[in-house]
């Protein structure tokens, strides 16, 4: 009798596990399907949409756009001028994956990371997004691939840890690098494995046409959360906070001026407040609608958000 009870318990556990797995797979498929639909919607609504310029607008630009190029080195091989970045107890582990890194998004932008992956997945099948948690300086914990908007199932990376989402792709990383000029005489950071990275600034000639500029601005609006009208008295007033940015903010200001916007206030490397032209108001409205669409992924399965 005890044996039968045990067998029943095991069978019930397996059924529950299969049910959980089935629900998880369903969530993955639903999320992916919705993102594909949103990509199609964006192309239909935007017209002459440039996804590479859009991606460039969503990149992290804190003190420049960071990418890693130098091959993995041992401690003894690292140039003396950057050794100070490592403490005596630093662990040197294989870290060549850093050379596939495109950018990082904060945890509250995780659906944007999933959308960007969907935007490029067909032509760049190696694109993937990972939840990354800082364990200590220059050492990171690489978690499971992000396929859905479920933040609750990971015991290490969850809402309480303020994790980041990092986008990886060897091929797309090269494309993104082509949009920037890198100062290779100034080291930006060194990974735990000895890969050395540099900061880059956008090549203005890569974002030259009107379609490219509008696509870039749309990416900036959604990544840096361009605010809805700031005043009930003036519905054309907007603000974009881009902290520690010298390059993306400058590009934004130039494009806004070219597009007939009135720059009300500009705080270098921090924010810009502007009165939008009709053209930019329409673009901001489209960006907000896109943001609402990709954010709605969270509400497919409310039980996942507990």
C-alpha cells in the first residue's frame, strides 16, 4: 500500500511539473508571438523604418557606448596602465562572451530588450538576451536566457536584485560597432577575464537621412522614457533624461532643432526639455504607443507578476 501511495505521489509530482513546464512554454510562445506582431505593427505604422538606427538610439550611452574588442588576456599580459582596475583578489575566468555584448538594459526595460531581440532575430539568429546580476566588481553571474517577461522564476535575478538585461550577438555587435568611433587610446573598462573595452561615439554620417534620424529618435524616446507633455497648459512640452550622455543627447538636440523643435532647456550630459513640432509630437506619440504595446506583454499572465 505504501508503495502504491509513493508511486501515486511521484506520478502526481511529474504531472504537476509537466503542467508547470507546459504553462512556461505557453508563456514563451505567447510572448514571442506578440513581439513578432508588434514588430510588424511598427513597420506598418512607421513607414521607412531603420531598425539599426532605432537600436543605436536604445544603446546605453553612459560616458559613451561601451564595447569590448581586445582578446582575453592573462593577468601578466594586461597592460600596466589598466592593472589598477583589478583588486588583488580578482578572479580571472574565461570571459570572451563580452566581445559579443551589444548593450545593457535595466530590469524595468526588460520587455524592450525582448522586443529588440525580436526585431533582429530573423537576420541575426544568434541574438540573445541574458539577465545579468552583479556579484562583485568585474565578476558577473550569467543567468538564463530571457524569452518572456516573467521576472519571478529566477532565484538569483529578480526584481529585488535590480538586474540588467544584456543583449549579445557576435554578428550584430560588429554591425553596432560600425555606427561608432572608438577611442582606443583610452580604456573604458576591463572584464573579469581580461577583455578590454572602449567607449565610442556615434558616427553622424551613419544617421543622416530623415528616416534614419526619426528611427534613432524613436529608439531614444522609448529607451530613455521621453515624458508625455509636461504641462496641461502646453501639450507640446517634452523632456528626455539621458544621464551621463555626451553623445546621444547631443545627437538628439541637433535632430530636434532640425525638426523644428524649440529647445527650452538643455543640461549638458543630463537632460533636454523641448517644445515639440507637429512632426516630433507624432513621433513621440508613436513611441509611447510602441512602449505601451511591448509593456502589455506583462498582462497576458497576471499570475506571473505576483
